[in-house]
C-alpha cells in the first residue's frame, strides 16, 4: 500500500494540478470540518429528532447521490458515471453501520473508532499484500490497535458494545471502499456512481423497518445536509484540495477529524470528553502518525 492509498478517499485519483497553497489550506480545513460534521449531524439527528437510523441512511445516500450527479452533470461527467457494485456495497455497509452505531455512541467516540478502523484496515491490507513495515511502523500499528482495544474494553466509561462493533465495522467497510477505488481515474464520477448504486440497497434496508420506522422534518433535514453537503460536497472539496497536498500531508491532516468531532460533540451535544477517550485518542492517532511518518521517510 502506498501513501496515496491511505491518503485519498474512495474512488479518488490524484489529478495533476490543484489549487494554490492558500486555497488548498482553506479547502482542506473546510473538508475536515465537513467530515467531522457528519458524525455530529448523525448523532444529533438520532438523539434529538424522530428519524430512525435506516431512514437517515437512505436519505443521506439519496441526497448524496443527487448532489454528486448534479456536480457530475455540471462538469461534463454525467454520461460517464463510474464506480462498481462492489464499491457501492462497501459504501452502503459503511453508511448503514455508521447510522446504527450512532444510536448509542457519542460523536467523538464514534469518530475515533471509525477513523482508527479505516486506517488499520488499509494498513493491514497493505501488509497482507506484502508491504514492508519498519519497527517504528509496527510499533505505531500496535499502539493504534491497543488504543482501540482500550477504548472498547469493559469499564464504567466504555462505549456500548454493539455501537462500538457497528462503528468498527463501518470503518472496515470504508477502508475496503477506499481500497476498491484506488485505480479510479475520475473520483467525482466514480463516487456519484457508487452513491447511485447504493441507493436501492438503502431502500431495501428501510422496507423491513417501515412499520416501526420514524422520521420528522428536522431529522430529514439533518440527513439531507449530511448527504448532500458534508458527504457529497465534502468529498468534492477534498478531491479538489488533494493535488496540492503531499501524500503525508493528506494522510496526517485527517488525524484532526476525531479531535474536531469530539470538540463539536462537547459544544453542540453536551457530550463529555472522558479520560478514556482522551487517552485512547492519543494512542490511536499517535500510532497512526508513526505509520504515516515511516512511509514518508521511505518515499522516493
């Protein structure tokens, strides 16, 4: 696995040219806020509105597909929608597990579990393909995995077990989605196609819950914003900023997402940043940082 694999989200290929330095910094900051906002929006919707997780998933995917299709059409990609059914299934698995996990998980805890699982999945996939890791990288991977284990281990402040398992599963699915999209030549077209293919899967998820499912206007707004703005538009902004970032910069800046999410959850949802969460964050993000730093030194 190369740095690019760990840096670029699913379906993204690095274009040859990007925005200027100041513009790239601004786009990157907005993108990290958008990614963090996904967790806060989902947790807030499921806690403070009447929407259920299946409906949230469906509306998020539908609104994301609509936004991406509109962007693809406006940029001349409307007739060349890419992606694949395998990638769409991974995207759906991520989105569904993400929503159901946030029924019980605080925003910051969920983001850390998600982020750690994504990066661990991609690193482990590289190892299985024969990638060589230095001692420092092995130490970083072990530290990150230990941080995740410590976070979910039984205890007074441990997160709900089912929610933690669901969010770890969401991270594995997103990692798989990213790995499937490594060879795409058009990130926007591929992501639009994957969202479109995932929509009927999300619809099937809603059908068994139709009798007991629920939604209200506020919940639908939260889900629409999550899909169209912080997901779809966030991905487009990220793909725009990536060409101006090195592989290490692109990977490293994502370390900010769980931290931003935890702060957002504390400010907007009144969630507590526990000692367990803080300690696990240091271990997970520090460990991933060691892996990224090791790759940077081995770049030609």
